[in-house]
């Protein structure tokens, strides 16, 4: 008997199902990975927007006479 057949007998109906992160938390590992991917992408978008905002305030604004400091 192969190892996968033994594992299938031991796990029963749970065989082939994705495990949760923790027994008390109903979130699958793939769902957690998707969350990490989305939050990482969001963080990079936020960094890009912050840099763009800084460039506008620091260089472009004063070139057009906006936000002049007396």
C-alpha cells in the first residue's frame, strides 16, 4: 500500500482539503496568501502615491508659484 493511500485512509473525508492556518481560525492557507499579496500591492501603491505627492509639493508646486513660503 502506498503512502498516499495510507494517508487517505487516516484522513478520511479531510483528504485533499486545504488545511486552516489554525484550528480555531476558519481561514485557509491560500486565503492568507492572497491577503498578503493584496496588502503588499496596496502598500507599494501607497508608497508610489506618497512619492508622487511629495514631488508635486516639493518641485512642481513652487515652479508654478503654489505654496509659497514668505
